[in-house]
C-alpha cells in the first residue's frame, strides 16, 4: 500500500516553488480542491444573476451547488488515494484504515458542529463530510466498476424513489430524515458523488489518459443531466425558477415544481425527482449534470497543472489544506458579519479569495501542512495506534 508522507519543511521559498505539488502529490487535485473552496465561498457570500452562457457577468452563478459537488467528488478521490490508490487497500491494513477513517471523520464532524454553532447563514458541509468518511468504510475494497454502478443507481433511481416516499409519507420530517434523505446535503445523494470520486481515484488518476477520459465522460454527463433539466423546465417539471405557465410553484426537499403536478401526486413527485436540476435540488438531472461538471473541472485541472504549474501553485497550496481554508472562510464570515457589513457581497468574496490564496501559500512555504489537516491526521493515527500490549504494526497515516 502507498503510504502518504508528511510534506517536507522547505528551507526557503525557492525550494518550495521547485518541489511543491510534485509526486507523490498530485497538483491538479490540489488545484481542483482550491477552486472548490473558493467556489463554495462564492456560493455563500457572493451574488450573481441567474446563469446565462451568453452573458459573462452571470458566470459567477456557476459556483452555486456545483462547488460543493466538486468538493464531494474530490473527497471520494482523496479517500481512494489515502487507502491504496489504484491498488486498493492491503487486506492486512483494512482494520487499521477503518479506524483511521473513523477518527478522521469524527474530528471533521466536530469541527463542522463548532462552525454551525457560530450561527452564520452558511450551510456547513463539514458535518456531512465527516460522516461520509465513516459511510464509505464498507466499500473500501470495491472495484471501480462496482463503485460506478453504485453511483449510477443512487443517481438514477435514488431521487425519484425518495421523492415518491416524501409524497406517500406526507412529507416526513425530523433530524434523521433531514440528514439522510431530504436535507441540504442528504447522504443518499452525496454518496453518489463520493463513489464516483473513489472510482476515479482507483483508475490511476495521476495519468493524463485518465484525465482525458474523465473530461469526455464529464462532458457527456453534463449534456445528459442538463438536457434532462431543460426538458423538465420546458415541461414545467422544475426549471431555473420552477414556474409553470400559471406561475404557481411549491418547494420540496428535491426541487421546485408546479403545485398542480406535485401536490400529493406520486407521478409528479417521481418526475420532479428525475428532472430536478436546480442547485441542491438533489434531482437526477442535477446529480448527472453537476457531477459531470465536477469531472470536467477535475480533468482540466489535472491536464493544465503540468504546463501551468507555476501559475497554479497558489491554488494548489490552498487546495492542500481545504479544511483549514474552509474553516477560515466560515470564521471570517462570522467575525466580520458577512456581506452588508464592511463589504458588498462580491467585494467580500474577492477579499476572501485574495486572503485565502495569500495565507495558505505563505503557510505552505514556511510551515508546511495545514493546522487542521495536522489535527485530523493526528486524530486518525491515534485512533488506529495499537495498544502497547498488542503486537505493534505501523499504521499508514491517511493524509488529505
């Protein structure tokens, strides 16, 4: 099994510029993580008009929904890389790896809870992120084709079935149901992205041919997913504004669609589950379209990170410590008060981008690994450390 190594402490910035992001680290993945963090910040504090491909001023709207999906797919890739890369986990190491994932997930979950206590308007993703590390434990040794099949089933059948259950059970609610089925980040939806990312991580993600294949598949999924969304919008089954010809619409956990179709109508609920394409709608159209978008971003980052390495190093530094950067973003929003205080929304977003890129680059140059990444790594290692009375086996450390 490949054991992740602690990043070296560079003696000077020149050494960092020369060595950072080189094997065994994959710079393109760090760059994609950096974009995901900046995109989520934009979704939280930025403002944009609805996306229009012919109007560049609206392109900022692309961060809504898609950034967190990119983050989830990259989580799956990271889990695959941490647990054996293309070879998969060594059977002898699986018990230790499971314990490390539990320790890692628990600390990330607690950090997420702490951020939620700040009472910002941000829907913190870290609690889900921590749970996903535990949820994937039974699937660590699955082959890529099994992971892709599971992702496909969750994407194609899950939304329609869960929308149907919501109608037949009269829209049930509760903490557990919100977490697993109908919340902002339902595990049943987000596991599809993680499984897809795990499959990508098992398929020699460092190779250019893998990146090229991911680019082609991502583009195909975008065509299918957003094509479904367009059909649904034209048919009044959930579009950009969810409005039908009458303009009457209701909001469910899945999509916004006409009350005349969905109010107590199982068929309408199933259709909404299939054609839901709005950000965080959880519909099949969104999972396919935005999941494909995430694959395209990852593939482009992998392909461009070699010829544009020097330009992309700051994004790579940011992406090498995503937990620290995300936490800093939420803390800054809580302390400054977010948009409407000292800055307008997009000014605050721009300031956040600049400060995160600068701070993480300097930290990476002069310190190395991010502080929260160190904390999580220490907790994971401690969770898997064998008691002194038992035969000691060195547990591989799982680095993000």
